[in-house]
C-alpha cells in the first residue's frame, strides 16, 4: 500500500514538474456549470481546432480522462467558458467519440506541449482520452462580462 501511494505521489510530482517546463506555458481555465448553476473552474491544455493560433476565438479542442468531474458536468450542461490569454469567451462543448479526432487531438497536444505531454502519457493512456471540441457560442456572454458595469 505504501509503495502504491509513493508511486502515485512521484508520478504526480513528475507531472507538476513537467508543467513547470511548458515551453509556451499556456494553461487555460475552463468553467463548467453544475445543475444548480455553480461555476467550477479547471486548468486545461488547449489546442486550436483549425491548426492556427491566429484565430484564438475559433474552434478549440481540450482532452480529458473518461471519468473526470468536469466532463460529467459539461455532458449535462455543455455551455462552458474558457479563459485564455486574459480573455474569456463562451463556448458550447461537444464531446467527440471518434478515434480519428482523438488521435488528431493527441498529436496536436504532443506537438504543443512536448515533454510534459510525454510525462502525462506515461501515467494516463492517451488512447482512453476524451477529446472535447469547443465551438464559439455568439449567443452568450461570459459570466464575468455579465457582472461588468454597463
């Protein structure tokens, strides 16, 4: 039991160390919403869906494990927000089941996040990851924008 706990602790430490070494350091904040409207924030990696960082407000992709809480929340309520580069935008989350999309997102993550992505791949099997497409939602303003003075 102690060896298992120590192994898990070391693995988590390696991932944290790897995150510190991110070349671009891009970690975005995803906001999902519970059934009661409570906002939950999660740090995520993000890649551009159109292959270009020149369109930061276009379609994006995230990935997660199949049993994360934030995945369950967005399956129940797909309206999400993403803070990236100091700006928050509203999206509709679409869970992608296609193995081709999973492979494309895994390749994009590997290319963008390099060493930390390889560390994560030693702990979690990328073949079981769940890609999530974020489609811009022009009908909604982010919650933070609603709280701003008019």
